[in-house]
């Protein structure tokens, strides 16, 4: 591998999910699905999200799942039934599931998220206490996918979480592996910002669209950044790849997200052009993954500041300044007496 690929591999090691919390969230998710299938009118359960498509990063935060109800048992539910809203059935499911989950996790409590029950287990592992989300869903009479709740509005919306898992797990083994690595790196980049610009799912959709078979991790990540930036700049939509739900939208104004993506793409391009020059690659990647890569230029500046804060004169050569060696006297704060 080249220098850029090596450094990206080192970043992936830093963001790897730890084995114990990962095992814990899988166990918790399996438990919730097991007890949920006993709910009246339950038709099937499914796993979704990062855990199901193998793109979970550290820390392990949650496991996503869904419970599909038999419409014959709930004829009044949903837009294609009697128009009944989801809040009541979600509340009833919470009451049913809570005691069953507490048989295994006595400190567990169940609340609600936007889509259904959310389980908190009160049993941290390595400082991580992953939750489980369960979406209450109805099959659609017309069209693909499911009806899922929006409890913020107490309405139903079309989506296809099972279809998304199928799409993101598609392709050859090598293509899946590369795409998953790229998604994990893109998610780590996005999470560095105080306010992430896009959802993890939107990044995954971009990877599904833009990362082609045969691409390496570095080139694939650069392609994701550049093509996503171009799409936002052109005011083009990102459609649901399952063609069920509405178009995906950034979490922040598109112009802001576009600039972030373009800067990241430009830095990846710079790293690839300088591949083999470790300092240049680190400097470029440090602008993309500033929480994971030590930028040698930043380190040099910090060292220079440290030298100048001393009590002795410093030669310019020690500061990396070209030209004849000249002694620079130390700085002195106002009021300092020598």
C-alpha cells in the first residue's frame, strides 16, 4: 500500500469498535427481537442500521431493529387502514417489552425515540452502554417498504430499512469490504465537527452510489467527498436508493456541507499526489482527520513556540527557517523583569 492508504488504515484502527461492547449490543439486540416477536400481532423482526451493515465505529452506541405488525390484527393502524396514529401502539409495546427485558437486565428502562421503543440497559462495558432502538412498522399495501412512525408528528412515513440493509450489503466481497471501510472513515470525519453536517445514513448512500468496484480506500473516499460536494453545489437531490422514502437532506445548510466536503476532497487529492512523502501526506490528511492524524507542520510550529518561550536565544535553523543562521532573542511578557 502507499503512504496515504497506510495512514488511512491507521485511522481505521483508531475508530475500530471494541469487541466487548460490540458483542454486548448484538446480544441486547437479539434479546429485544426475541421478546418482541411475542407481542400480539407481531409478524417478524429485523435488524438495521450500522450494526447490520458492518459500519459501526467506536464508541458502540446503539443497535437498530424493527418489529413488523400483522395488519390483520391492527386494521385501524396507518394511512392504509383506519388512519390510526402510532403513539398508542408504541406505548403499549413499551409496556409489554419493559418487564421482559428487565428479566435479563434488571436496570433496563424503556422510553421512546422518534420511531418506537428505545431501551437503556444500565450495564456499561468499557465505558460504553449501547442502547437498542426498535421501529414499529406496518407493511404497505401499495408499493415497497414499510410504514414507520414519526412520533414527533404522530404520523406514519414510508421507508424501507430492510431494503437499505440489502443494498448496502450487496456486491462482491471485496467491493463490500472497501465500501464499509470508506463509510467508517467518512463517518469518523463527519463526527469530528461540533455539528455534523449529514447523517451517517446519507454518507452510506453516497458511498453506495459513488464508490465503484476496483477503487481503493483512499481513492474511493476522495471520490465520495468530491462527488457529494458537486451534487450539493449543483442543488441536486440525493434520492432514497430503495425508492420508498423522501429524498435525503443534510443536517446543516447545503452550502456549509458542500464546503466541508470539497475541502476534504481537495486534501485527499493532495495526499494522493504526494503519496510517498510521509510528511506531506500527514499534513494533507491532518486537515481531514485532525483528531486522528498529527500534522507535522502544526507540530513544528508548536515546537517553535516552545523554543521561543525559553530564556535563551534560539537559532533560526531550529525553527525551520531557511537562510543564514540568526539568533532570535526570547520573547518577554509585559512586566517581566530580568
